[in-house]
C-alpha cells in the first residue's frame, strides 16, 4: 500500500507548513499547531491563503465568549477547521457557537473539547436535535460509568461521533467494553489512549474479534518495524485496524515520517511526524474502493480531528503553563 499520491501529499504538507510558518513567524502559535494546520489544508486539498486565514482567526477571537479558549492560540486551529470544512466559515462559526452553548446547557463542560464535539455534530448533520445532544451525553456518561478515572472532556468528540451510529447506547457501550477488556489483556497498556482506541473500533462494521485481531496485528507491525507503539499512536492503530490490510500501511507511514525528519523544521518532532504521516496516508486512500466499502470515510476524518484536538489541547496547556511560569 502507498504510492505517488501519498508522497505528493508529503511534499504539499511541507510547502503548506512553510506558508503557515512564514505567515505566523512572530506570533505565539506553537510549531505543533502549525503542523496540524498544514495537515488540515493538505488533507482537504485546499490552498492556504494567509489573508483569508488571518481574517478568520480575528473573526473567531472577536466573536468568541470573554473566557472562551478560542481567545487563545487555539483559535488558529479552529479557524483552519472552519476554513477547510465549510464553504462559509464565518456563518458556520456562528452556528458552532450556538451549538456549543446548547451543549453547555446540557451539562457539557466549557472548553476546547466541547467545541470539537459541536464541530463534529455540525459537520455530520444538517440539523442537530436536542435528542442528538442527549444521546451524546448518555454515551459520555456511560463511558464514565465504566472508566471513571479515564473518562474526561477529551472523550466528548468521540462520544459525539459514536452518537451518530445507528445502534443503541447500550450496545455501543457494550462494544467499547469488549474492545477495551480484550486489548488490555493483549499487547496494549490500559489508560485513556486505549479507551480512545476502543471507541474508534466501536465505529467499525466488522466482527469484534476480527477488529481486535487487526489491532494486535498493526501493533506488532509497528514493533517489527522498530517503532515502539506509544499510547499516542493508539488512534492510528485503531484507524488502520478498521481497514482490511491496515498493517501493510505501517511501513509506508514510518517511511513518510522519516522523510519529514530530514527537514530541519520537523527534525525534532518524530512522534508528531508519525501522526501526520498516518493522517496524510489515510487521506490519500479515502477514495480507494476498499476504503469506501467501510462506509467510514467521514468517521475517519472526524477521528483525525479528535486526535488533533487532543494534541492541540496539550499544546495549548503547555503554552499557557510556560507563559504563567515566566512571570
């Protein structure tokens, strides 16, 4: 698996990163966020337009609530998401804020992950009903009931995605627990990353045991290729396990990350390089017949965003912490 399209995307990603970096050379935007933004534009095959992007970030900052996290560097990432996902991003942002407020009223905590859950719901349905919000909260509370110490606001986006499945809340929660329990007995380490993986596998249309075997196979392939499968790579493993021959992509993904590492800009970002390479690889294969048969193209895109949201939130927290400690 692989091909010229993937390597063309690697080149396009590098070029887009340079454009984002040049546009924000003197801003507080962390390099990891620049990488995520460049990947979003590359995946959606949309040119990065500096002036349009800057106007949108300013619009978001001016229209976000007084204490909103979108007043911080996270507005840049949200601007990229809005720009690539919607034809009229300012209008879509107003709809996002409205939905965010409805989620907060339904007992979701204020913060980045509630915005991400709102964005996923907004991009997957023409109209978000109160029943959809209640179903998302029911799934989240079910997660927390099974894993109280693991479940947090970072699970909101996947709960929103799972709420769109045509299955009962009880069945979805049962499937998640089957995956988590089986994988923790195998090669995987218990924790929030494994819970994220179990949520991803719950989106699959294949037999549970088959998906478990695929996840183990992808895990072993990472190890055989000399890359320790860290927790942050579990979502990648989950997405590849949804595919029939996902383990065959591992070598190409690692080669892509190695190619990125030759650049001085990406040399010290090995883990993020692997994540970006995997997302670019998956985006390059979304039109493949074998991929389309899974019916999971939109879900894979949303999983990528949820994975990016987790990294972006960690970056935002680290930036905030370092800024506070400097005074």
